[in-house]
C-alpha cells in the first residue's frame, strides 16, 4: 500500500476528555460501578428514612460515612474530568495543527513544532470503540484518532490498513 491516509486532528478538550475516560473506564467497569452505586444508593435511602423517622432526629445524624460515600464517585469523576481537561489545555502541542499520516509501514503524528513516527511493529495494539480508534504505543501511552475527523472514505481505508498489518487489533466488523 503506497497510498498515505492524511487525517487532520480536530480535538477539543471536551472530546479529548471523553476519549480518555472511555479508555480508562471500559463498559464492563462502568456497569459494575453503576450496579455498586445503585446498591449504595438504596442503602443510603434506607438509612436516611430510618434516621428521619426517629424521635430525636437531627441533621447531624445524616452526615454518616454510609451516606457521604454516595457522593464519592461523583466527586472523583468531576475531579478526574477537570484534571484531564486542564492537562489538555496546558499542552502547547494541542494548540497546533496536528496531522496523522498513515501508511503500510508506519504512522506519523505531525504538528507545527514536532514530528513523530511510530512503526507498526513497535506498537501494542489498535482498538476501535464507538467514536475513536485508539492506538496503544505502550501499555499506558496511546493516541486517539477521532472518527469524526475522518473524511469521505477514510474510515474504510483505515480499517483496511489496520486489518492488513500484523498487530494485535480489536476492530468492529
């Protein structure tokens, strides 16, 4: 395959944050967290009902660890989302025009002030999720390619390229 596929990266902080969170928290983990949170919520409501039905009710009784733990996942999510957005905005590379260039031997990330080549044989895997292609360079280092940035027939060309290279991949059919 001599042809190169050129994709201009149009990431915003919001898109980047959504992509990072989808990598950090895959669907099975999300469903486990939702079930666990639902059980905590039911227990919290039960405790609140028991506390409010007592004769010596006080709002201080509601500040128990069983009830306060309900807010932990929400606070953790908001802090994590905020930190990812801050890191994205602090990186000067994200203010440049960034292009991803794909061919049979390697792919290249090219900006105004940098140019990085990654050979397919050196990468761990490629994973396709709903809105992104995620190229894992190392276990905790990956690049995200937004499917919304693909023009015309680039999606099909990229899938064909990814299927033709010898690397671990998880692509949708």
